[in-house]
C-alpha cells in the first residue's frame, strides 16, 4: 500500500477526512470502554448476573433452613431414643439423666422459660450535617452484640439466642461485610437477642446506667429496645458438632480430669 | 477502497489503550452505549459518503450529539428504572446492520465491476 492510495482517496472523497478524525475518537472510546469492562470483569461480577445470583442465594438459604430444621428434628429424635433406652435399666436411667443435663448445658435442646428480649437495630436516622458523630455510630456492630450477650450471661442468663441462633460455648459473633455472623450464619438488622433467666435481673443488667445499651440509646433510643417476656422459646444449636482436635483427657480411673496426670504418662 | 478511517480507528484505539486512563466502573454502561453510538455514526458517515450525500456538519454534530444522547438516555433509564438502554441498543444495532450491508454491497459491486473490466482488458 503506497501513500498514493490515501491521497487519491482524500482527493476523490470529501468524507474521508472527517470520518477518519471521528474514527480516531471512536477508537479512543472503544479503548477506554474495553479497558473499563476488563477491569470490571477482573475485579467484580458483571451486573447482569446479579439477579441470577440473588435467586441462587435465596434458594441456598431456603435449603439451608430446611437442612437445619432436619437437623433439629433428628437431634430431638435422638433424645427420644435415649430416653426410651434409659427406661430399660436403672443404670441407663442415671446415665441418661447426666447425658440430658450435658446436652441441655451445651445448648443442644430447645428450651423455654421466662426472660427478656433485646432488639437492636440500625438507626433510620442519619447524623446531622457537620456533626462530629460518625455514621458508624448509627449502625449495630458485632461488638454491640458481643457486649450484650456477655452482659446477659453475667446477669445469669441460662440460654441466649440471636435471631434464632443459639449461643453455645464455641459460638463466634463477628462482623463480615455488611452483616454479622453468628454460628457462621449471616444475620442482619434488626437483631433480636432472646435470653432466658430471671427477667428482673436481666432487665436491670440491660438498663444499668453507663451500661451496654447506654451508648447506643444516646445516639437513637430506637436502636435498642428491651422487653420482659413471660415465655421465651429458644431453639437448639443446629451447627456442626464434630471435634477434630480436642479429645477428652483419659485418666487411669477413667474419670475426666485436669491435664497434669496424662502429661506425666 | 479507502483504508484511512480504519487506520484512524486503530490509531485512536492504540493511543488510549496504552494510556493509564480509566473510568470508574459505575460509568461503564454509559460508556459502552456511547461507543456503540459512535460506531453507528461512523458507519452512517461512510454510507453517506458512498452515496454522495455526505455533509461534514451533519456528520460531526451527529456523532457528538448521538454519543452524548445515548449515554444520557441510559443514565435516565437507570434513574427511572426503565431499561432505555435496550431501546438505544436495538435502534443502533438495527441501523448498523443496515448501513454495513449497504457498504458491503457497494464495495462488492465495485469489486465485481473492476474484475469485469480486468477480464475485458485481457
């Protein structure tokens, strides 16, 4: 291709030069567009897949809920079988009593009784303009839930659950992006914390001056509400019960005791 | 056959592809639509040139206005929750096919004619 081809083109056709100039602009647009799309593809999901993923997510949650119901049903049946087997002999009955007590303490049985309900939710208000208060203070954080649960236990709560998630010995309450995970399940505002215990004591613990709710309620009284309940039902823990590392310490007499003797072996 | 627009396109592409310029991904749909509209304008310009109806003012103003309009239409659609995006894509897409087919036909005819002339000469 020699230069003559181009020049003859310009001479013959008045449209070639403007089209070429605009083609340059189009090339620039194409390049920027392509680069932007590439960066979207490499860093995040294309927006046209959001609806499909949302549907899949809902499906999965539905299945998870059903699986959890299945777990609690099966665990209840286990308890029934244990009770049936216990009726065979006096020894078995004693063993079963101890077993049921341990399961109760571990949070593996649904429980009911009097207590209180603490509802924590993100404030609908926003900080006024030029306010020194950060917007973060208008949101419920994992630390708020931890402090409330801690205070409830300190006040003698015997069973605690957040949005139906039973708090057990290995429960973690942590912040994961916009939601708070309890037992590995993502929860979102409002957070309903149910606690079974002496209602007056629990209520007093929540309403202590300078207590766990004081800071939150100073921002917006609607963020924390405490109500006394005559009968609260708290579901059993439905998460995993597999222990892979911890093993009970076996001693010569077969009793479970502190670690000193076993390490001397 | 005139290759200057193609070379302009490649040059513009290369120039901006290797520039460290990047738009926030929020504007990506509008940018895509603006690009599509620009492509349509270029093809329309080539077609008009072939048909001998080309006017520089119409072409340049059409390119700029259509590009901005397409992006603004998409933005408006996003704001009011209607996929006006699709309206632009369908319209521009249809027109591009039409223009491309006319351009193709023109150059195909030219090619056939030149071949006939060559055959007559020999």
